[in-house]
C-alpha cells in the first residue's frame, strides 16, 4: 500500500481504524464497489464512514452493509440513499473463498479502508478477520503502550 500512497491520484476516502483493535486480521482483499453517480461525487468530497459497516456473502454475491455515504447537495433529481447496501465486485474464486471463511470457519469480513486507486476508481480493502477477546485487546494495547514508551526512551538516550 505504500506504493499506492506515493501515487498522486491515490486518495484515501475512509478508514476503519478500530478494526485492527477489535479483530485479528488474517488476510485482506481488494474489491471494487458498484456506486451511483452522486455517491462518487460525495466520496470525493470526503463524506464517507465505514466504521460500523461489514461485508457479507449472500446468494453468491458480496455486499457492503451499513456503510454511510453523505448526500451530495448538488444532486437534485437523482439522490442516493445514505445507508443502502452496496454490491462489491470480486471474482468467483474469491467469493467462494470468502463464503468458505465466513460460513465454515466463523470469520468476519471487515472493511479496513476505502480509497480511489491510481486510475481514480473507488476500491475497498476487506479484511478476513476473527474477533478478539477482551484479554487479546488488553494485550494489544499493552504492546502498543510499551512500544511507545520504548521509542520515547530511545529518543531521550539517543
């Protein structure tokens, strides 16, 4: 992803920062999103939230559920619904793997980030994740605090 950030056409639309705290991400996948015209314009203005959303495989299709795209004020006739289900585009093999992970292994599909790629096309990065228990979350925050403290000590002594 660092290669993408160097590209000047790359633009991060929304990020789910809480996902890595709440879930243990085992794999990630890039998908396209089927959008309406006013949704794309609203995303370019930055009115998107994927924090409470999730993805699900239903009837052989991948859906993004409960994501928020703010209404585009200049759209008079063809306004979009803010919290509609949006279809995600993935190959059949990827869909089969995702269905297998969610139904058989008990994994969850969590949106990690939404962005415009180098060609200006809206993409979403999904994480195949397993929910963390409370003690795992405590361990993660303790590690983060220790790394912060260690960096501070190295900075003072170095």
